[in-house]
C-alpha cells in the first residue's frame, strides 16, 4: 500500500465483539486480508461480563480455556425463587463440570476476555483498529446491483473491501442503515430489547468459595426470579468470579419503563432481598454497567445477507433468551460461519448475494437457528404470562414453606391448607393455560 | 525544524472506585494504562510544527509497554521515528537517573531544535524530568508551556501559564519545553487521534530498543530510594436504611441523633 493508494482489503469487520472477532479469526487463518474496526478504546470495552459458552470457540481454538482470562468455570448452577420473606432454589452440578472442558460454561469479564480474543486475532494476522467509529458504508450501483463496497470511518478516510461483515452489536446503528440502503428484509416481527444491568462486587476469594460452596476455580451461576422483579419481564442473576461477584438483572425495556422503578432501584431491591444480601454482604462495589440485549428471537431475525454484506451476532438478533440465555456462543458461531463463507467467496472471486447465501443456509443447520426456532415463542409467552417472574414463584415458595411448616396439626391438614393458600385468588383456567404455555420455556 | 518528544505510558486510574494502592504500596486490581495526556499535548505541538515547517519528529519512551504502547500510538499519529529505552538495569531509576538516560538518548538521536515533554512525572510524583534534562544538556527551558506562538531559526516564542494568567517568553534554540496540563476538548490544539491508514502501516513496524550499552549508563543507581508508601485511609461512612413507614424506627433514629449532639 503506497501512501496515496486507497486502502482495499478482502474483508472489513465492523465491531470487535465475539461475533466480529470470530469472523476475523477464521478469515485471517485462511490468509485473507482482514481489518476489524472497533469503536471502543479496546475490544470489549463497550461490553460487560457474564456467562460464556465456549463450544464454538473451542472448535476454533482447542483448549482456549487454558490460555484465556477466565474468572471461573461454572461447576454449579442454580435456579432460585425469591419471595417476600421466602425463598426456594434448586442447585445442581456434576463433578464432570469441574474438569476440562468444564461443560463449556465460563464466567468471564468481557473487557479482559474480548481483549485477549482480539490479541489472538491480531496474532493470526488480522488488523485491529480500535477506537475508530464506522459511520456508515459506501455503496456502488443502483437497485438490484447496489452493493456495499467500503466503510466510512469517522474523522478519517474511507476503506474498501470485497465483503463487509456487520458485527456492530445490539444497538446496531451501522447495520440498521445498511438494511435501508440495500433493501434487506427485516424480521417478521420488530426486534425487542432487554436491558441488562450489572454490578461487580468485590469480595475475598475465600468468602466467595465458602458462601457458594466452591473449590479451586469452580464457579456458580445463579438465576433468580421472584419478588424483586415484580412487574418486570425479566430475571436476576449472580455469577461468581475469582474475587468478585457479578450481580444484576435483565428485563424487557418496555416492562422497566412501565414498572415505575428505575433500573437502579430494581437492582437495589434485588440486592436487599434477605437471601441475596447475605451472599453479597461485606462486598465492595467495584463497577456497574448496562447493556442492551436483543431478545426478539427467531421471529425478529432479519435477512442476514445483502450484496457485499453479512450480518452476525447481536446485530442480527441471534440471542437465545430462554433459560440458557445464550448470546456470545451464537455470536461466535455466526461469525465463524460468515468468515468461512467469505473465505469461500474470495476463492471463487464472487461476492454477490448469491454466493453469500451459503451463510444463512448453513446457519439454519446449526444449533444457532435450531435453538432460536425452538424458543421462538418465548418472547410472546413471557409477554402473556406476567406472573411467571414474580407471582408464580412467590406462590411456589409459599407452597413449600407451608408444606414443611411444623406444628401439632396433622400433616393432612397442613398440606391441604398449603395447597389452598397456593391456589387462593388464582383463576384456575388462567393458571392451567399459563402452565401449558410455560412448558415451552424449558 | 526537528523535535524530540519524550512520551510515557501511565496507569489509567480514571474509572477506579476504592483504593488503588494496597497497604504494601503495590497497585491493586486490573489496572490498564493510557498515554500520559500532557505528553500527548507535547506530541501534538511537535506534529503541528512538522505540519507547518516540515522536519522530523522523534519520540522516545522508557520501559516495555504494559498495555497502550505510546510509541506505536505516536507512529499512528505520523512521527518519523520511535525509540524505546529498555534494559533490566533501568527498572528502578529515580527522576535524575531517568533524566541522565533521556539526555544521553537525545544526544544519540542528535540534530534537533526542540525537546518537548509533558509536565507530569507519575513515576516520581514530581515535575522535574524536563527541567533536569535541560540542565544536563545545558539548554534553556520553559515549563508550563500551553502554546507555541512562533518558531524560527532564531528561537521559539511560547505562552506559559503562571499564577493568575499567562506570560509569553522567547528562548533561543535548541530548547527544552515542558508542556502543561491537558487542553480543552474543543481547543484547536487538541491532540490529534490515530489515523486508520497509519495503524495499518505501522502495526508491525519494528521499534528499535536502546539499552545500557547504547547509552550513558553511569547514573543507574538511584540517589533517592523509596522507603515505604502510606495511603491516607478513606473516611468510612456507615449508612443505615430505615423504612419511612416505620414510626418507631424513625423515632429511634432521631433519638440517636440527639444523643450524638
């Protein structure tokens, strides 16, 4: 490249999160000339933290968990219900989860993890341009022939590429404009978003391991629903890191707006629940953050390709918002596949929509689209069973507590009363219907 | 007009909550680094002179990069040469030792009219590095320089911050300028950002390293040594939350206040 020649490479990836980095990693390993443009000061600096499922990454970089900055591998999970003064939970795990590959479930701080991943991508010889913002794409041609040929970097020059992979995350400003420009099809339903709010609370390692019953680098992931999230379509979580806890919740944006409490008040209420308080007490607030999560699911997934572009990860709404809340793994799977297809397109010398169509076609056959399809009804179900996050859990808790209440009355009376309490004020038909619907959440 | 700029990588303590320094004087947590902002101002001054009058800009830094490599960042902003001073013997220098090393490196680069650096010295919590370099090189210097008013073969005119205002001074060349605090964001002198094309060009450019064999290494034993560090304990505030509906609790709180008075 001479100083006045325009910069033209094989692929430009917009966004240096797990999706974009996976695409770039595959492409660089195939020997393509690839540039990743990340608006954050460093890759991951615009992201938060949480669970990472590592199946796809392990395919790309076998044994990555030996080298990556992982806080803890998740050896135990629990699903808990919090009521007013009551609680219930199931906690499960197996010894296998404490050994490689650790059930492919890890707690990571994304600012560190993404940075490490970006380093591996650079090592594979992709160029990483951090702290640079893509304002939009550059197009050529009209109508059906119209295609994206480059990117416009804010306060800087234009760069050109044969294919542009859009990995600009949940708040996909660039992707959104590309849909207009290239007349790409939106999802059947508009995308909806959850707001994730998280605090990092510092605690000594021994305290964490004692309180959660962990050894060595074992970690625990707790999902919690119930009274702190009353009126919200959402739930809370606590994940253990080495010397800190990540605690927070994710809830549908509209439900937060409607519930009359600020995200801050919600998380405070969650932290003050007696069961939660004793897990975090004595801790020091180190950091807080918030992030948008696309949760429209399968029905909101748009067309994933256009002339010269492919959309991956959160920008494409590839998030499984069921109990698994799996996002980064889907992002990496889609990025990896898009990278492979772009490498094939380079070999053929054909970057038309027809060639790139291999990406969505192959994606259909992977767990990404299969899972999204299986859970496509989830957003609707959650909208229609307002009680699922607060009222039912509270009732279930109360049922257990009443059931085990020790007194001199006969067990038959106690049990009958417990059931009566559980059903009090509950319209039976609605309960039955909700129960049937909720089955699809599993 | 050739300039040499001394640039440093410092801990980024901007977003930290809580104590940064542990009881043993060691820095805690996952600290990242950043480009010393005053050094970035100094670099911008040198680059503006180069833009207007041509010439060469050389940057020198010390120690391996921890996180943000200021030398590479300077290359991304179009400096002509970047040099790293690095040697295991450079690990525990005091400010004077560092001034000796930098002076020696500046002489080795040679052919310069200006030496620029930022005022802050995070390593020693003092602002002497630029002044000591000037003294060792036997050059005139000005500190707290906020802007250059003019520069030609006969000298440099610069505006420096003083108590309650500014003064404009003129120095013959070569000279050492110690640049003041970070400029406002919309200031025309705001440091430029890295350029995408230069990032591509220089991401693998080899940066030469000079060690004790290349430099005057006669002042590597610190005159001043660190004995210990103490942190000032933060005032602890114990908060209590009381249910506003709970009258008894409110009364108890008022009584507690009264007893404290």
